[in-house]
């Protein structure tokens, strides 16, 4: 499990594969100066619920991967994450789409 840190007080663990896809989408949006919301479900050990952060160029972000090898990137997943990030509700953690799946149908928030 890797770790995404938003500021000194906000950190969450994600699978390295998901984290790599998030890094690509977040990096692309922020390089273009685009701000957006990012939502994930908190682990039950943290009291459950969900967290929403405002992603912007001044945010302090860290992507810490557990493994040393970069995972294979699924362009369908990055496209689905980017499409969500461009929506009014913002980007949220979602399941990886199957190769023949419609990314729009992947709307369930995953923890």
C-alpha cells in the first residue's frame, strides 16, 4: 500500500496501482492550472465517512509508493478519473474499468 499525503495532516493509503493512476491525473490537471475536488472513503479504523480535498497548484502533495516498480497504466482508468475530475463533483476513487467496460458506468465511490 502506498500513501497519498495532501498536507501535513491529511494522508490516506491506496494500492500502488491506484496511486500511480491518481498521480498521473492529478499531475496533469495541476500542470494545466486546473483545480478540482478529490474524494475518497476513509477506512473504518478512522471512523468511516469520506474526505474531500480541494486540489490546487499550491497544495502540498506527496505520493509514496510501497513498491519500487511502476505498475502498468490502464488508459481507460486514467480517462475515467480525468472525466470525473472535470465534473462538478470532482475526482473520486473508483474501481479500475475492464478493457471492454464503459468508464462512465464506474461511478461507485470505492474506499
